[in-house]
């Protein structure tokens, strides 16, 4: 069906020209430069097959956060996302052809960071993610929909990689022998978090599940972490998912798709900065069992992401957006190299965690 994005905006009572915005892997994002401005997104329904469930999760969590922030004297319009309803009162607009759109208020005078160029930026992001976790402590996690089944079930991700190897849909199996060997070697870490959730050793919580640095809005002037964004994967999970995934992205010395693996290593100074910031917000609500697994969570989430990229490469790049040939393979190699480096530094990481819980 032919339609214009301006026409889509009209269903949210917004009338303006819009332009592409951001560089996310999954959804198409646009900005409506009105006053105030708005963000329009086309939800990727090939990934999020039940957008109504995604939006129910988002509306529930952001409404809960908004009430808490306001009660504490904060500014909900800057400290959490605000969903704009359609003219029919819905949280998203579904086109006849199945395309699905939603709108948020734009948070002005903010920036995002693609990399943690300084430990201070990473510390600020850690406080934002930690505050997000702390503020949602007490939200009934079991009321949230699992919008992507087994999203951070690392054992299931290993099984998906095995399926990708078996099917060899894109005919690329001969290219990835070394990567598959490394994936097999590191697979012993895969069940650690999920097994402890299943046994009740660590609690089920409301988690973001995609805590990359660029999912925090920072104050343009102070670089304070203000608002956690990109809530599509808010689901029941473990706080370890959020902690570990943030470090996977932010404590790497290289970009997620670096092709020169000699540049890929895990920065312990940034790990320390993030741990200090995260625990400054969450030390009172995390259990000791969760705290004890913080270092391993960085390895597990890095490994999981690496095998997801690798499986997607074997499947023909059907999930993550790619911008060049072998892009997912480059991403997989980077993540597996990073996971191996984290493994070598686990002892030092445990000492850092212990330091920040005994200060």
C-alpha cells in the first residue's frame, strides 16, 4: 500500500514533514520537527510479531516509571519515554498492509553516545541503567509479555546456532570454522544465568534486555544519563542481562563490527566505572547471588551476542540490519574475541566488584 509518513503522523494528530533519524539495527526511526518534536517509529513486525504486546509492556513500564519519577520530584517528560496515543486512543497505528507505527515525545537537549569515550560517560550510563532497574523493583515482572521468546536464553541461542549450522541456508558454513570452534569452547558459560533463574537462586525482574550505551539519552550540557530508551525488549528477565549486555557494548575497546581483531579487548577501567555506577543505584535491591555473577554476566552476554550474529550470518542476514558484505560475520568475530578476553580477566573483575560492595 502506498502512503506517506506525513499521513501516518496525522493519525497521531501531528502534521509535519519528517526525516530519518538514528541508526538502530531493528526499527525505522524518524523525527517530526514540530515544537515540541516527536519521534515516529515503524515497528519491525518481522521481529516483534505481536506489536500490541510490545506496546502494552512499554505503556505499563513507562506509566509506572512516570508516576514514580513524579512522586520523587523528577521530570517524567525527560526521565522516561512518553507514548503518544493515536486519535483513536491506541498506543500504535496499524496500517491495512500490516505496517505498524508508534510515536513518542522527543526529549530535547539530549545526546547519545555510540562509545564510552571516557569512564565518566560509562559511569553516568551505569547510573541510568541502575536507576531504571531500581525504579522498577517491585513491578510485577510476570505480568509482562515475553515479546521475543527466549531472547536472553543463552542455551537456546546455542541451539539456534546449531540449527543454523545444520541448515546452512546461505551456503556460508565453510567460512566460519574457526568461529564455530570458539563458540563451542565458550558454550560452557551458556546455562549459568538461566539455570539459576529456573532454580530460584536469582530472581525474575523487569529488565530492559538491550542495554547498549546508545540506549541512554544524556543531558547535552552535563552528560548526566537521563532517560533509558528503546524499550521493545522490556520483558521478564535477570538484572544480569542488563548489566552484562551494557558491558559487552560499552567496555569494549573497539566498535561492535571492528574488522581488526587486534583492537578488540575488554577495558577493566570502564568495567570498574560501570560497576561503581550500577551498584550505586542497585546495591540495595540486588541479591548477593546476582552481585556474585556480575563479571560472568559480561562474558555470557558477549558470547550470546556473538553467536546470534554468527547464526544470522549463516541464515543469510535475516534479523540484524547489515551495511556491507560479511557485516554479521565481522560482528560475530568481534564479540567472540571480546568474550575470550573477558574470560581471561574474570578474576580481576570479581575483585573490582568486591571493592565496590565493601566501600
